[in-house]
């Protein structure tokens, strides 16, 4: 088996693989996209499998950590059962490390495949259905902010507004170019902005889509930096009363739904889980934001057959408000590869990892690991790839 980075000349072969795997219907004009690279597996000169890696970054502790987003993994039906997908994932780990991406995320269709290579469930991508009667009952803001449609000149302010909120929610992508094209937002059916004295106080993007008798309104971004902006945007959705019975909202900021959305005790949520993998533990720890703790040391042993560059004995050192990982120590806490992603993201504490057989050692020695990541809430992504 040969694995190499694909080129534009591989467009037809890659499309054929993804057409069969994902029912893709349109041959893309270009295979190569800015901010994305991909791997092609060949057996006897034939395209056997493909994998794409997008250049993203996720906020953890308020800092954007470069992340390789895995997507479009497909294997030809004639070559399945021969380790093609595993070989692609192993090669992708090396490629992401070479590209300075110390963490990786993906949306799993086959979780067992990715668990076998060290990815584990770490966060959610969720939609909630807001019935119209609940939107009508949202409280009035103390200050009703005048809204207007967005224009091209608003794009920098839209990004600034998004980043102000997203950096406070662990797991959110920073939507950096070139992988994310900021101008695409203007293709939405509805892009409403709330101007403020120093930029935007909030904005809303939505698409009108088929479904039911009158169709659906799907809100992709409801982003606001203060409570009056949140309430103004929520109440603006109530203007669809009489046309729609409910509106679907992508949950980017959980405060919108949990504290202001007036959802009933039982409500519909559509949730996709995403998996995280730490590709390079020392680099990932150095890139993340951490709370300030008293100086301490945790001795770790990392068990990772597929990323040998960070396997073995390490010391996690908290010193002068900074956190780093360096070689050495006794290995008092043993972390398996699948434990690294859920711990790094804050999705699971060390007790859950121990019960899952992914962490071993004295619970008292692991307390610092929980103190570093234990108050971030459920990690979220508001982008699908």
C-alpha cells in the first residue's frame, strides 16, 4: 500500500470514492482547497482510500489551539478489510504533527475505527427546536437594539463579535482563513447585525429550508456579547409567528438556550458528537490556555502506539502560572491515547476516564489534571466539516 498527498490530478478518483461512501452528487470544480490537504491510499496503482485534513483551531482556555479537522474518510468497497483506513489515519497523525496541529477533531461515522487510533468523544454539535410560543414569551430587553442587514463592510466586525464569544466556549473553532471563507456568510438568507459603539453587539445568520408545511428557519449563528443583544435577537425570531410553528437554532452559546431561551422541560435537540485526539501532548499543552494554579508537578506515562513521539514518561509541570510537559518522572498516572482528547478538552474528568479503563493510578495524584480542565462546561463546535 502506498499513501501520498493527493493532487488536482486525483480529482476524479477522490470523487468516485466519496460518491460511493457519502452519496456525493456533484463533481467539484477543484479538489484542492486553501487550508485543506488530503491523503490518498493506493493499492496496485488503484485509488483505495482517501482522507482530508482541514486547518482549523479550537479555543481552549481562551487560546486558539491549531487543530487538524479530519473529514471525508472513504475506502473503496473492493479494498475494505485490508487496513486502508487505519493506514490513512496513521499517516494523518504524522502529517498533522508536521503541519503544527497538536490536536485533531472529527465527526465519527464509525467510532470504533477512530478509537482504535486514539480519538475519543469529547464534545457536541447541537441544534435545538424553539417552539414559537416559547420565543414569544422571551423577556423584553432593557434596551431594544436597532438591527439592520449586514453588508460586506461588516465582515471584520462579524468576525470580531464571533471571536469575543467563541473564545469563552471551549471547543469552538476560531474560523480562521483560509479554511473558513468569511464572505460565505453573506450567502445566508438572513444576516442581521446589531451595531454598537465599538463594533457589533451581536448578529444572527439563518437559512430558509424545506420541511413541514411552511418550511423551516435554521439559525446557524446567534451570537451576542451581552444580555440585551441576546434578547433582541431572540425576540426578532418571534416575528416569524404565523409563518412558522418553530425555529431551529444551532447551539453555539449555551447561555442563549439555557438561561434566556425559555425552553420547556422537554424539548427537541439534535446532537452530533465529535471526537478529539491529542497529536502531540507537549505541543498541545504549550498551546492551550490554563487556569492559574499553585506550582506543582504530575508524573505521567502516556501509552500511545500510533504517536510514539509523545509516548512514555513525562512530567506535567505547573510553574509561575504556566503549564508545560517535559520528559521524565515516575509515570504515577498512566494515560492511554484515548484519554488524552477527553481530558484536554475538559469533556471528562479523571474519575470517568478511570472507570472507562483509560487512566490508571492513585486518584489523589490526578487531582491537578481535573483542576486544570474541570470547569469549562461541555465542549462545543458550531462548524461541521
